[in-house]
C-alpha cells in the first residue's frame, strides 16, 4: 500500500505541469457551471503540457486505480467536470496550442485546451471561421467535443460532430490513438471519431482536435419579429427553412426571457409599447450571405413569410443593437442563474413537435406549481427552459415528467449540454435498456476498470 506521500512523489515526477494536492486546490478547479454544486475533494489536480504527459498520467492512474476527470474551461452546465473524491483531475488550460491552420483545405488542428475565442482570433483575416458557437467563447474545444456542443448557429452549421474531422485521444491504459484526419470523408472501419464525440470523457481523453472550417459571410442582417402567440413562431419556422434562406440563427424568446435580457443589459430595441404589450414571444432571425444584393432579397423574403404567419411587426436591427441582442441571448443562462433558477434544461424534440412539447410543459408546470421561462434554438427543436421550483422533491417529479414528455415526442433528454451528473438519472430511466447495455459494453472495451469520468453519463453507481 503506497502512502499519500508516496503517490504525491510519483505524480510530481510524471509531469512538468502544475500540480496541486488535496486542500490546496483552487476553488475554480472543483466545479463546472452546473446549478447543482457538489463539493468533491480530488487527490490531485494536474495541468499537463503534452500528450505524452497525459499518457503517463493515465497509465499511472490505471495502475493505481485512481479515477480521472478531464476538465476543459469548466463552462459545462451538467456536472460533467465535477471531480471525484480522491481522484485525479486533468486540467487542459496549459495545452492551448493552435498546431496549424491549413487555409487551402479549410482545416485547423488545435490542442484540446484552445478556447473558441482563441481559435477565431487566430483565424482572423483568413476569411475562415469555426462556425459552432455554443455561446460561451471561453469554452475549450476539448470540452466542446466531449459534450458535442451546439448553440444558436446549429440551424445552419450543425453541431460539433459535424465539424470534427479527427481526434488524438489517450486511452485509460496510456495508449495514444488518432482517429479520422484532415479529409472530408472516409469509409474505412468504424468511425471512432464520432463515437468519442459526446462521450463526456468516459471513453478517452481528447488531447488534439482536427476541425473543419467554413468561409466567413460578410453581409449580415438581424430581424426581431414579435408574435402574439408562441405557436405562431413554431409554425412559421418550417416555412423559413424550406424557403431556402438558410438562416444562421433562428431563436425564440418568450416575453419574460426577453424582458430579463433587456433589463439586465439596458438594451433598447425600438419595439413600440403597443406591440410589446401584445407580444407573447419573439423570433430572432440572423441572415448571412455573400453580397448586399442577395441579403436585401433574403430580408424581403423573410419579412414576407413572417408577416403572412401573423407577425405583429418586423424590426431590422442596426448592427450595434443586433450584436448586443445576440450576445444577450448567449448569456441567457447567466441571467436565469442570477434570477434564482433552480434548474436549466435543454430538451430537444423534432422541430414540428415543439408546440406540443411546450403545451405539455405548460400543463405540467401548472400541475406541479412550478414557474418556467424559456428560449431556445427553435430552428433545430432545442428548447431551453429555466425552472423555478425550490422544493427538490417537487422539482424532481416535474423534471422527470418534462423529460418523459420530450422523449415521448421522439426527443432526447439533453440536446447539447450533455448528461453529466445532472441528467444521468433521467436518461437511464427513459432510455431503451438495450441501447444502454450496448453503450456500457463499449465503455468496458475502452475503460474496463471504469476509471474515466465515473459516476456520470451511463454509470449507475453513486459517487461517495
């Protein structure tokens, strides 16, 4: 039996990065942005600087049977980066190299700790960008891969898995593998890249990501469209998409969420008092294209479609107001958190069933005495709800019924935040047992000792 002092000495020898031990950790390393904070004291927090160090650390942890939790920027919302008591946390904020940009092939290769902001700053002036935009620019690419992050631009550009061409991954036994590569298609063996994306660090540790980039569109217009009823928004979205406009953003905000965003930011959008008083929900549309002429034509078509669908007005926002509103929408989580929300959910359902889902949510909220406000990526059916119900038992019952309603419509418990610790129980209760068993079999192949990011995702064990 090796003493703690002996383990500390072994660990220090394995890395040139920073290491802290129990009772010395920085508080920010011990949680993510989940609303359900759980204090866990890991044995050590290590900041590796190379893939080789990560491999040595995992090999050591496997030999000592110490659980490992990967941590990017800690911006996750589901407890995916919560440490394990007595475990090892690997923080990737020292692996932030943009390895290369290949402008001809539209490819970027980055270490997993590179943030969205750093990558797009690096791409400035190339005419290219990484279009996945979960809303928190400090989020790391490794973290985005682990949760298959989405965001407001998914309606046009898709989510993380649509832009990852390859990965460098360290397995629990220290083996380093590369999946995929800088090619746009492959039909060679199992697609391990896609298997690892969204696995929340439970199959391997991502150390490098090969990404597909997209051209930047320089002509952009933002439309704010108030409607008397949310149902009208959900019914007009298919028309906007089938028109061929290819909006970059299609977001809905109920009137309560919009009021919270504008009051906290002081944003003035020019909506008349008469229109505002009649509005129940707003549709936010961003159109992007190559030329000013095409943009003008697209704005005209969009305005005609929403007006025919019953829009109270169509506001074309100026550049400053448009940017502020989009940024405010991206910060909706923080507004809900500061308002005292007890839970944030991100259920995704087929786009056509959003009205049915929201109707079910309203009925459940009334039944359980729970207040719910919402916004979401209406273009892809990803509904974000802020739940205000301080009674934990009552809230648990309400959330289970809410998740059940989404799954019954063909949806999923989490659209883009991941399961982590927060949504694991709901997923396991509602998922097909055969699918869960198959996934657990895959987990055993990658991590037979169950040491990679345990007690979350598909793991039914409870953390101590």
